[in-house]
């Protein structure tokens, strides 16, 4: 009887952990989606433009 109760407790604990991990994944997914939506509202083409990029090497004299 003791082993059965221990197994029941273990099963309940595993289910709680799985539920918690699922919620964390859903929250992370929602945050990333919100971040992507926020980025789409900005001028994305400007972030990939090379006009304002600093030169890697200095110019020779």
C-alpha cells in the first residue's frame, strides 16, 4: 500500500512539473511573438542598411 501511495505522489508531481514546463514554453512563445510584432512596426530596412556602418579598417593615406 505504501508503494502505491508513493507512486501516486510521484505521478502527481510529474504532472505538475510537466504542466509548469508547458506554461513556461507557452509564455516564452508568446513573448517572442510579441517581440516580432513590435519589430515589424519599426523600419526594418534601416537596420540592415550598410550606409551608416563604420568601416572595419581605416583608409590608407
